[in-house]
C-alpha cells in the first residue's frame, strides 16, 4: 500500500507567516522607539544656525549625499535632533563664510566658517561604511563638537574639499596649549 506524503500543511504555513510578520512589526516598532528616545535625549542640542541670505563668494560646489551627523570622535553616535540624522541628497557649497548643505525635502544645514574645525576623508561615518570614502566635516554647535558625513557624486573631489575646508577652518581655530 502506498502512502502519499502531505505536501502542504496550510495551517502551519499561515501560522508561521503571521508569526514572522508580527516579529518584523515588533522589531520595526522597537527601532522606531529607539530613534524617538535618541531624539528626546538630544533635545538639549541648540537650534541649527540659520542660512544667511547672502552666504558669500563660492569656493567649491558639488552634489552628493548627506549621510548624517555624529558626535565628534564617535562615528556610531548618530545625532537625530533637528533632522541631522536623516540621510538625503545634498548640494554642497563652500563659501568664504561657511559651508551650505542644501537638502531637498529636509532642513538645510549651514556651518559658519568660525564653527568649522576641519575635514578629512574616512571609510565610515554614522553607521555607514563606504570603501571609496566619505568626506567628514568637523564643526561646533555652541560648544558641542560634531561631525557630518558626506559622499560626493565624484569621490575624487574629496581631497579638494578637505584642503579647502582645512584652509578656511584655521582662521577660526583656537590654538590650544599656547600661552601668550
């Protein structure tokens, strides 16, 4: 006598599928709660500087992506307050008065020259690793040291941006450890 193997156990498939969907929804909800908690913890972060009506003469311009802002020295500590944690397209303009990061659909970021602390290229920032590299710009927001990660559409331009920002930033850097 031949026995047929049961090919479909629909109640088990449906049960596992519903259970998996509930698990995915729970994980998404927990991630969202963590993001909101981080925003609450960073609510003491001062407001971002307003974009001036006349940002000054242009030194460099490029298009790329804004990957986020972190506390200086900790590439995984993403800042989410004031929209700084949202990845977006970006149009960068470096002027004699500062760095303007226009973000379509999000808050524009203005980094005045006197608040720039430097720039470098790095392979990781804000939880994102890019082997070809990112442009990381250091800046201060009322004494809080921050770093913003940007990826230009043409990564070979990163070095020119680092040089230009480094030339602009020293005019405002304080010399530490030097007594008059």
